[in-house]
C-alpha cells in the first residue's frame, strides 16, 4: 500500500512515475530528444519540476524533421504529453 505521492529516483514527487522513470539515468545537461504527438524537442535536459520536463536551449521539430521554431532558452514539456525520450 502506498502512502502519499510517489517519488522518482531523482527525489521528485510525481503523478506519472512510469513516465518520470524515462529520465532517471540522464544527468543535467544531457542532450535529449523528447517526442510528443506530432513533434519533438531537441535540447539539453534541465530537470523535472511540477510534472513537467525542462529542456534548455531547445528547438521544436515536426515529425518529418523540419524545424518549427527557433531555439528557446527554456521549454517546459508536460510529462503527460511525452511519447518518447532518447539521447
């Protein structure tokens, strides 16, 4: 029986422990690709906070690989929207 909010191995309380586990092995600053339904972000892992993944110096691409927007300093991606994470 669980009591309270589940935590990831990073010590972050989370509502989506199975998705947060995708980030357990990545140190801060690791270059990552984070996929969503019809696009993906490429940037440096900045951590997890309030059920969002943070990427720094990130750029958004469409699924066919074309850039959608310029580089952003910080991007907050809701964990519930993440479909894949790769390095």
